[in-house]
């Protein structure tokens, strides 16, 4: 029940998967040949690839051109034109949506006004 740390070695192995989830994996841990296999899995086989963004590598490290100037195969799969790091010094504010305000299990006090405080 642990996630795989590498793709199966058999060239046709990806065809047996309905969906592959790729986490915040740095390019040095995902060889170019495997990135090309993932692109083929999506583009030619219609496979589903879920890419999870993260703080270490995904997607920023894959948007850099390869040594030959081409786009990385993972970058060709991403719906990103340009990207920049967003890391505010003060963090992200958290607030309740209107639906959340009406949801009983999120209320900390019986009085809705006190609960919001």
C-alpha cells in the first residue's frame, strides 16, 4: 500500500493503468525516458495522468528547457503558459465560505456570530 517510487520497467506496462498520479517528483528522480513514456501514455493511449503540484519540483522544475532546447515531456502535458513562485511571507488567509458558515459540524459555538469569531 505504498506508492511506487519508479515506473514499471516494461515499456508497455503503463497501458494496464487507468490513472497514474505523479507527485512532487524532481526531474532527477524521474528519468527523461520515463517522462517520454508518460507523455505517450496520455497523448497516444488516452491515459489519465494526475500531476500534483508541490514545493520542491512540480511544476516549476519541468518548465525549464531540456539541454537540447525542447520542452520537457511533462511540460507539454501541463496547461501552463508561464509560471512563477508564489510564497507570501505572511501565509494564506483562511476564511469560511457562505456554505461553510451554514454547516453545523464547522460551528464551534451554538451562536453563529460567536462561532465566526
